[in-house]
C-alpha cells in the first residue's frame, strides 16, 4: 500500500570544486532512504558521484561521431531527392529572387 | 543500361515498334524498344503529338518534363525501378487513365504547362527512393507499401491514399504538405509493435489530412491535424493510436501507466507489461508515446531492452537489479528517472526528446553513451541532476534547461533555425570532452541562449584544429583546457565574461575569425610560461574588445593580427609581437584596484609603464624603465621597489597617499619622482644616485620627504 510520503523525494544538492571545474549535481532519495542514511553514507554517496564525474571527464574517449543507420541514410536520401525535385520546380517556375534588373 | 529517346511525334509505345526510339535526343529512330534496364526520355525533340502506350512497360525511368505532346499511358501497367518524372515546363499533357504505375520516385514538382489527367489510375511507390513529389495535383489512388520513411510533398488531392506499414518498427509516412483525400485514407501499421508513424516533415508544423473516410490501425501521429467527414476518433482502433504531440482533430487512446514485470525482456513483449505494479503480465500494453513505463520493486531483475522506437516516460524509481539498454534509436515524450536503476548500459543508439510539455531528466549519476537530442517544439526538458554522456548533446527545437547542474558531453550542437532555448544555469560547468570538428556548434537564428554564470570547459585532446562556433552570442565563462598541439578556433563575434586559456601543460593556440569582434570582461591564462599564440584563422585581423573597464594583462603571448580595444587596456608582457597587431601594449604591467603583485624583475622598454590605481600594492624586485617608462601611482598605492633605474624621461608621478619605498633609486636623464599631494612619502633605503647632473639638458628631482 503506497503512502503519500512514498512520492516525496529529498533532493540532496552537490557542489564541489574539482580540477575540472565546479561540479554541480543532485541526488534524489525517498524520505525513508534519506532518514535511514547516516551523514557519512550520504557523504560517501556524494563522493562517489563526484568521483564518477571526474572519471568521466578524464577518461573521455575521443571517438568520431556515431555513424548514421541505414534507415537514417535512406531517409536523408529520400528527403534530399524530394527537396531537389521541389527546388527544380522553383527554378523552372522562376520562383527565385531577381537580384539585378540589368 | 541504355538511354532511349522518343522521336517522331505521334505513335504507339508498344513492345516491338522501334520507329520512335532513338539513342539520342532528336536522333534517328530504330533503336531498340526500351527494356527494364533502360531509361526513357520524352523531350522537346520528341516531335510532339500523342504517345500512346499500348503494352506493358518496364523501364528504369521515364522523364517527360520537357515533352511538348501528350503521353497517354492508356490503362497500361507502367513500372519504373527508378523515377517517373513529369516535372518540367514543356507544354505537355499526361493522361494516366486506369493505369497501374509503379515507381520508386514520382516527380511532378514543376507543373508549368502541364495538363494532368489522373483518371482512375493507381500509383504505387516502391523501392528505396520512397518519395512522391506531387506538385499539388489531383491523383487517383496512391499506395505505399515500402519500408522506411515515405515522403510526400505538394498539397495534393487523392481519390484514395493508402500507406501500409511493414514488419519493421521504423516505418514513417512523412507529409511535406497537407493532403486531401476525397475517398478513403488508409493508414495501416503492420502490428501493435510494428507501428506506423504519420508525421509532418517539419516538427512542430502541423499538416492536415482531410479525408472523407479514415481507416487506421497500429498508428502513431505527430503534428497531424485530422479533418474531413471521416471519423478521427481513433481511441479503440486495432493496435490503438499513439499521440506524439502536435496533433489536433484526432481523438487518441487514453494514456495509462504500464508496469514492467518479469525481469529480463524486450519492451515490445506485451507479456512484460502489467496494468498494476506486480500485476499479471499482459494486462498492460506495450507503451504508447502518451503512456508511462514504470519499473519498480515488483519488476524483477535482469536486462530491459528497449526495442520500440517511441516511448512515453521511463521511471525506474525503487527498482533493483535492473539493467536498461536499447537496441534501437528512440524518441521519448515524457520524463526519465533513472533513480534505482542498477546499470545503464553503454548502448549508443540515439535518444531524442520530442515531448511537447515539461519533462525532467534524472540520470542519478549514470553516464549515457547515447547522443541526446532535444527536438521538441514547445516542450522543455529540464535536468534534475548532472548529465553525463560520451556523445553529443543537440538542441534542435524546444527548451533544454540545465537548471544549474553540470553537463558533460562530447560536443554540443544547437544549429538550425527552429525556435529553441538553452538555459545553462547558475554556476554550472559544461564540459565538452570531444575532439570533433566543431566542439560547440550553434546558430543564432531562433536560438535563445541564457548563459547564467556557467562555464564552458573544453577538454578534448585535439588531433586537428577544432572550432567553437559561438554564432555571435553572449556566454559567461569559457575555458580552453584542450590538449594536443592544435588550435582552438572561434567563429562569430561572441561575448564572454571570461576567456581562460590553460596552457599549463603545453603551449596553446587560439585563433579568432578575421573581422569578428570578441568581447570579454576578462581574459586570463594559467600562471605558467608556455606560450599562447593568439591570431586570426585567416590572414586578416580580428578584434578583441574589453568590456567593463580596467585592463587585461596576459603573459607569454605570441600575438599577430590582433586588434585590441579600447586603447591602453590590453597589455602583453614577456610576449612576442608577431605583427599586424594594434591596440596592444607590449612590455607593460598595469595594476589596478586592490591587486597585490610581486614582480621579481621587470624590464620595461620604450613606453613600458607600471600604472597602479586604487589600493594597489606593487613589489618590484628590480625594475628598469627606459625611454618614456613610468610608474604612475595613484590613491593609496603602496609600491616597494628593490632597485629602480629610471632613465630618459622615465618618471614616477604619484598621487594620493602614496607610500613608495625604494631599495635604491637611480635617476638619469630627466628621470623624476614626483608626489604632488600630501600625505606622501618616499623612502630611499638604499642608495640614491643620479647621473647626468653635469649634462646641460639633464635634470632630476625628488620631491617630498
């Protein structure tokens, strides 16, 4: 049976200065979790979060952007074809700005 | 493949008559009748008249836009593996009669001088081109049964329009304009888990489907307005109806919360979903875009694999022992809360927020491997905690609110022109770890960027020159902490509170776009001596402008093509003038305010100066000023000089209650120390020597006590 407090969550803000800039985060805990947690445990949780972030920055892999999927490429191709056809249409109709009257 | 051109005017296109076929435009007839691997062109050299198809045709393509006669398909079956194009401006008539036409791309984009009679024809789009460029004409029946994204453009009218989905999860029917269907509009997804998405080609811009009758199943909609006499009450259609936002005139299946049960499984398995927490599998449904997916303490353990491309919201609160992964790129329309999730897998398929309301993203300390995109016109995705991803963050439309939490991503993109907003928050650090061509890539059109007091920190190991494309916007702090022997290039006339260059590990190069003006309040570097090269990307000058008054001093620069404004503001010490600079003062040490500066030894040549203002406390181990060098000290400055040598017209004009302590003072030429107001004190603790007293044009003076 859910109680009203089950939906209440405590936001624990984290703000630490690190070699990579200031780290700002938040941890969300249920009231029960928060009340059961000792300060040292909460501190450890925050340390873990900060440490994970520092690792993420320091271990960042420098990889090329993800390749598109075949479906994405096919969609892009179809869109391009449709756009080309429409542009061809505008060119044929003269739907373009006249930049010089001479 | 051969090219065949119709020649000789009026005639029948049959299976054997070669009279009208040429290998070149306007050439001699007698070429073979085109077959499946041949292209067919009817053009201005075809001779006009009426070309009547009297046999089944199978060719690679038909092009008739420049034709100046009548093409009558005469009820025959026409198959082109590629394009059937009637676009152009030839005075032409195309009559389809009752023909069944199959093509990969129908192109009637330009209808100039076209008389088009669709009759009762049926056009079926097949193949990978998957496009119908209708040109706003009136057609018979259009049928689409191919997989992938079917694209229709032109505000067309159809007797009947059918889009059938296939046994894939990514079929789309994309509308470039509103369509009118005088008969039946059939939108048929393959199944409840292989759904068809009907959407506008422009997210946030609705397209209207006006239909006399509507038949729909297993279908989701986005930016579609349902209109016409047909019933758009799709609440209980087979496979139900999904609402991806931006729709009107359509009644959708009501949203529900579906609870994951049974541990490991794929999200398209209805047996994994219950209508209540811990309920029986199958009592729920595979979540629709408007639904919520709830994983909780009754969900079991194991890996949940999202294989549906659209999901409403995810909430893992109170779950335990769950790993979440994806096997498809997907869009989500609500909030995500990973609190309680055991493991967020390294799956890299992109995730796109497309919600039209307000949603939150709670990562709970998990790092994403996915590229994240916010493409949500009118929607807002707000961070509830720090966001870390080893891929790009892109804001295409809608609002991304950082809410003051850190953002760590490979690179950031907010290009395009859709209305979009990025709120970076107070004190947040946005760390961009990538080595991509444009690490920060934004366009100003449609973009509202609120920098707050954030810091953009670039940390990638650069393997080539990389770009910060700021689009002329205002930022707060930017820090170049990249590594690798390559330049960071700025484009746009951007404004920063502070630019900081970290050259502590190695020399850095920062280049600005010629002709741009970069405005900063401060410009700083690390305390080291590695040279920072500042220049332009091309062989012309850029401008650096200081805002907020005061001065900027940078050490160990190599400067070229740099114009600094306003004057007497930008100082470069221990630096190299690489040429084509203006506004920079080389060899100067400006000190302001309450700054306390200790200099071991300083040699100030030519017009070198040590201007100090306010509560400056300056300690010089040894200073040599020559030429017009000066130490103008004002207010309550306290200046301690170990050894000071003034020559030429060098001077120490001081004001206010200056305390000037000199270890030894050497004056030559017209060197002077003047304290025009009280209280004033000049103490020479060491030696006071002067040179040039005997010179006819030399003088020196020491005033005060």
